[in-house]
C-alpha cells in the first residue's frame, strides 16, 4: 500500500495517467492525494474529473481556485473563457453529476497518522490547525448546501485579508477561501497579500511567501500544497512541500511517493502545451483574480 501525492493536474489527463503508470498505481491498494486545480487550461478537464471521481475512496483531494471557478461558471455566475478549455466538460451529459460531486469535496485534508496536511494554496500562518479545520469545514458545508450559488457569487474579491475570529458570514467564507485556495504572499504579521504574483525573489518587501512567515502549526506536520507553479517545487522550508510544477504550461506533472520520499515526473504533452504561450506560472483569473 502506497500513498502518492500529485500537484495541480489542470486538465492534463494523459500526463496524469502516464505518471500513475510510472508507479503502477493500484486504486485497490494505494491512495492518491491531489493538490487541487483538477481542471482548466489543459485539454482534458472532463476526462480528469471522470477518472478521479471513479477512484472513489482511493483518492483524497482538495479544491483549488480553478475548481471553484468551474463551479461558478456552471452556476452561471462567471464566464466560460476559451483559454480554460472547459466547454466539453460544461456540455457533457454527466456534467451535473460531476459538478455535484466536485462541490462536495474538501478544501483541507488532514492525516493525523502520517502527520500530513494538504491545502491547495497552503495554510495561512494566522491559523492553528484547529482553526484551519473549522474554517475549511465552514466553506465545505456551504458548498454542499442548496445555497451554494450565493456563496459562489460572493467569493470573488481580495478582502478581508486579515484573520480575526470575529469575521462572520460571507466575509469570513471569502477570507477562508482565499487563504486555502489563492494565497501566495503574506505580510510579516500573517495578513494576506492577494495582489503580488511574482516569484519570491522578486516580491517587494515586506512581503514573504506564506511558508516563510512563522506560523502556528508545529513542525511535526508536513504541509503539502500546489497552486504556485513558478516555485517549480523549490525554495520551501523543511516540512513544506510544493508540488505544482506547471504541467499545463509546458512543465511537468510531479508525484511524491510518501513512504519512500521519491519523486517522479511526467513531461507535459508538447502539442497540448504549445496551444497556448508557455509561461512559468498560472496568470490570475479575470474574475477578481480568484
């Protein structure tokens, strides 16, 4: 029995299956962790969702900002942009089933036995683990409810960007969503900066990557995240692992075998990747940069 963790798939279905074949992934015995952003930009978002859904309890995933954006597009709240290549998914006969499955997936995964945490963007240094669990569950509960379109309509925006337990309602849900799915940089006090998209070495002071700001989660936990392709999986401290290596932009899809610590990569399908300009990081989405 093995645990495999894979970075942002972004609709790169062929690369996902090829990477899993490298390690002889067996869904009857193994567990697959996915860092979110299953969809958008690559050509196979429909196939990715169908496959991941078919894995049932063999997969543990978290939602990313592009996954949430898909939900908003399907609900008629946001635009379907051609560059996201979502039309085959949106028009599929099983789209309703896939969307309803997707919106019931978590934003945070915690394995106490392995001392392993996973969120798409990471865990803000302003939260301890109990707070992170609570805030993630609050967003998950509203996504799974009949009122989820109201939340999707209100989730776009950069404020509030500072955590306080007194936050309530949609403002609280928006902060939690941004912290778990969009965060990159923080101020020294842990306050989120939702504007800077530079690489860490090019970020203006006093901004620091969220993982460089002292946090409240102990070093006994390993935190795994995706979202930040320009890191190329590098530059994080011990016990923090970034797995997004930009497959949909012409990079690679990266897998970590948890038990051995060994990494495996699958190169991007060049014909797919060159359909758009190759960049090192996903640019911000038009809708308030979700």
